[in-house]
């Protein structure tokens, strides 16, 4: 019986030896195929609160596009860490159902209008990161 306990303890310890990173890579994605569309913007007038508000409103309006599951937006959290870029004025993250939804979002009239009427007049620089879960 004591050997059985020792064997069970060894199995439990061995199962816990993986790092959280290793466990995360082995676990299937909760929503396979979902796309994170991250948009980082620098204003033509850095720090302009009214322009930031216009961009926030336009970004949240894009949640109405089919395939957009959520929208989150905000300004940078100041940091002194050298690996953190806090120079931007606004970042927006869109979660889309899949790559096809991202393509449809890009072509949707609401997105086209926001890009032409709000973003282009106010934004000096934009950087986009797209990744799939």
C-alpha cells in the first residue's frame, strides 16, 4: 500500500512539472480561429482628447459589423520599462469570429466610412497587428 502511495505521489508531481507556458501551448484554443485585430494610433495632434473621443466612438460603432464579437479601446498605460512603447494615443482591439469575418469587416461600409471620415483626418500613424487564436 505504501508503494502505491509513493507511485501516486510521483505521478502527481510529474504531472505538475510542466511550466504554465508549456501547458498553454498544449491546450486547445478556447475559440479556434478567432482573430484579434489590434489597431494602434498616433494622433496628428498628440494628446487631443476630443480627437481621441471621436476615434473611440467610431471604433465602438464598428461593433455593429457582423462577425465582430467585441471591441475594447483605451489610451496607453505610462511605463518606464524599455520594452513598452507608450508613445501612441489610442489602441483598439477587435475580436472577430474568424479570418473571413476580418475580411468582411475590412470591406464593410461602416469600416470604410470610419477610416475615411474619422481616422484619416485625425491619425498621423497607424499600426495594425492581426493574429489568430
